[in-house]
């Protein structure tokens, strides 16, 4: 099986680098997980703040790498034309990878203050804010890569077929670039600093990224189920409409306690209480499409990731988000392990799993086969369950830690100090760490599945069905 | 979904809803910025004053050392080390207490336990970061945190 459009091949290095950075993210996650209970682990060589920065920044970069790979893969197919400038996509891959590697090396090899000095942070201070720790020059690099990427994707869409999937993806990507610009705004006034910081952070993950997620999920579902595009696109519009209708004002749940007016407690509570709706619809949508499939695609693993993504995004972003979003609850839970619990499952469910879904679907095709062999897929599905179940446990242990923390430190009659409480909830940190080790095992199985030799499946040997976009046709309603 | 509900209607809800709620969000943002002068203690930040310069240096020290990588400030940041939005009040309204703590961190940590790194800050930087944290404690954060422990 060959690619429909040769330029789709530029996606391959993006996917491989994404998985490589994913490994780094998990290794550093284990380091900080251990530092929670063995406080002097790797101290002072790799202090907690440095390892955490590597953990969160590699996450962001690998998700972006995955989004870019996904766009380069699916846009030519949607637009029915080759990529506008394949060489630009390859060049930008190397620029992005080298910038990311240098930044991570900078974090690890010199003290952060030295890195700030070396990269001229005094001239244009943007560093030292959560998730936006990258040197200013790296941020400028990200903007350049994003602009070249959007230009390439945009021109491809313009010259080809314009589908709802590509349009929604493009709107999401433009939003991603635009809202990143707020990372350059760093006023001395702490309230304003925090207020606008959320325009990058919240409007990314609870705003425009949901458009990207929706578009990629819609693409994968069209491919693996063969359901009529019209139906998928209608769902997609409704889901992303609900995402932005609830999520824009939903930003208010970050404005309760940072100095903004009290009315945000009403706006934020009401609208963010509605934020689970688009995620619930996404789960209903995914199962609906698979139940109404018009063909059985041989890539079972990709279908599993797509369904898993919709369910876990609903649980992590929807349910665990709702758990602490109402302002009277958030008053007690703000900035505790409850937030960490939500963050872990939401990022894994929504953004890690959508990336693994598109990689699972596209990589076999990029490697010249419609789907991996039976053995490779079984191993990949093992990795799905290992990672997903261990992430559920990580979330449950952090939630337990968070409930105890809130009670002991903030709610009981005799509130105790932060570090005293941390010692008392140590058991849950240990259990979280061991769940993290199992997660790493799942990731190893995942990578291993790429190297399992592919014997031909029955479906691959059968002639490809007339349904068009791959897979053997089955009778409707199966 | 029923046939009566078309893709075009879904599309219009998306565009209409997004534009409407984004404009509403902008309006609330504008109103917030009108209300902030009474809440955010911006009068302390006047660059013409010693205090304003100290706080500016303090915020730079805060950022250049990635303090938010372990601590939270008004509940935002990492959850590895104590909340600092009210550390000034927790230390009995004393900047000296804050300075003394930062200065006394052992270079090689504490065996088996979490310990803040020794950042080797100058006296000026120490005073700045303490004044920055004092300023943070004076922001009207709607009664948060719930108690002195942060």
C-alpha cells in the first residue's frame, strides 16, 4: 500500500520525535514523582523545579509535534492535493527539534538563572512562568515554526478540497498561534500577569486545542468507520461549538482567587460546569460512529485509541474538571493535588490519546501497510490498557492525596502546615509513583509494538473494498 | 440527530456562538481591568519609588529562579512546596523572616527530605523578593487562601 499523496511522508519524523519526547516526559515524570517521597533524590544536581519543567515542556512540545505530524498527514488527504511545500515542513521539523533539544539541555546543564542571563531574558523577560519557562528566543522560534506550519497547511487547503475537518483544524491551529502570543506579555502587575497568562494556557487547552482534537478525531473516525462524512461533520460542528461556548467564559474558573473581581465566581462556575458537555458529546459521537460503521478497518488499535480518547477526555477533562470547578469547592481545592489529579488525566485522555490515535492510524500507512499485523496490534492494545489503567490509578491516588491535603491543611479545625501534611499523605505519593512505573511499562510495550514484524492480516490480503478510503467493506449495521 | 437539524445549522451555531461568547469574554475582560485598580495594589509598583523598584527586582528574581517550579503563588504553580501568596502574613508580617529562610538553605539539601536550593542571592535581591511576596499578600484575592497555612 502506498501513500495517496507522497508529501504526507513528511509526517513520519514528527511522529517519531513526538514519541521520543514522550519517553523523556515520562522519565522525568518518574523523577519528580520519586522526589515527592525521596526529597533529596538527585538533589542538588536536578532539583524538582528543573525536572518538572522538563516533564511539562517535553509534554507540550511532543503534543505540538504530534499535532503538526497529524496536520501534515491528514491535510493532503482531505484537500486531495500534495502539501504546498514539503521541504518547508521538513526544515521546520529540524528547527523545532533542535530548538527543543537545546532548550531541554539548557534546563539540565546550567542553573535556570544562568540560562535566563545567557538568553537575554533581561531585555525581554518572558521566562519563569509556569509552562512558559522557555527562553524568549525559544518562544520566538516556536512562533516562526508555527507560522511556517500554518502557511504550509493553509496554502494546501486553499488550493485543494475544503472539508470541514481541514477548516476546523486550521481554525484551531491559527488560534493556537494567536493565543501563544500572550506568552510574550509579562507585566509587573501580578494580577494582570496571571490574568493574561491564562489567555495562552486556558484558551489553548480548554479552547482551540479542543478544535484540533475534534478535527483529528473526526478524521480518524471517518477513516476507520467509513461513516458518511456529512454525519461526522455535523457532530464535529456541534462539539466544537459547545467547547467554545462553554470554554471561553469558562476561563473564569481561573479568575476566582488571583485578584480579579468576585463576579468571576459566578461566570466561571456556571460556564465551566457546562464544560463537560462537549466531552460527553465527543464520547457519544465516537461510540455512535463505531457502532454505525460501514466497514471493519483492519487497524483495530487505532479504533481503540480513538474510543479511549473520547472516554478518557470526558473523565479527565469533564468529570475531574467539574469536581473542583465550582468556586465554593475550588476555594478549598485550588492549588492542591486535586488540580494535579485533574491535569494528569485530562492531558492524557484528551491530548496524549488523540496523538496516539492518529499515530496508530497513520504510522502503518506511512510504513507501507494499511494496518500492522495481528501480533503488533495485540501488543499495542496491551500498551493502551497498561497506560490507561495506570493513568486512572495515578489520578485516583492523587485525588486521595488531594482530599486529605485539603482536609488537613485547609478544612479541619486545626489546620496543619504544608510540609507536615505532605508527610502524612506520603503513602499516596508512593502509590502514584508505582502506578507511574506501570505507565512506563505500557510505554515500553507501545514502542516495542513498532518493532514487531508485520505478518499480513487476512484483511490486508483481501482486495480493498469499494468503499474507498481503505478497509474491507462490510454490510451496514454490523 | 434528526434530519431537521442540518450541518449548516450546526456550523452557524459554532460561528455565532463563538463570536458571541468571545465578545462577551472581551467585555468581561474590559470590565475586570476597570475594577483592578481597587484590588491589585498597583500603587505599590510605582517605578519612581524605592519600593516599586524593589518589587520589580523581586519579580525578576522570582522568575529568573523559576520559583513557581516548586511553589504556588495565589494557588498557581507547582504543589511541591508551600503556597507563597500569604507567606508574608504566615511569617508574622515579616520580610526578615522570608529573607532569613531563603538565606539559610543548605547547599547540599537535607538527607531524605525536600529542601529549597541555595540560590546565593545578593542582599538587594533578597530584599526585592521579600517585598515582591509582601506585595502579593496585599492583593485582594477574594479571601483566598482559606487559612494561614495557605
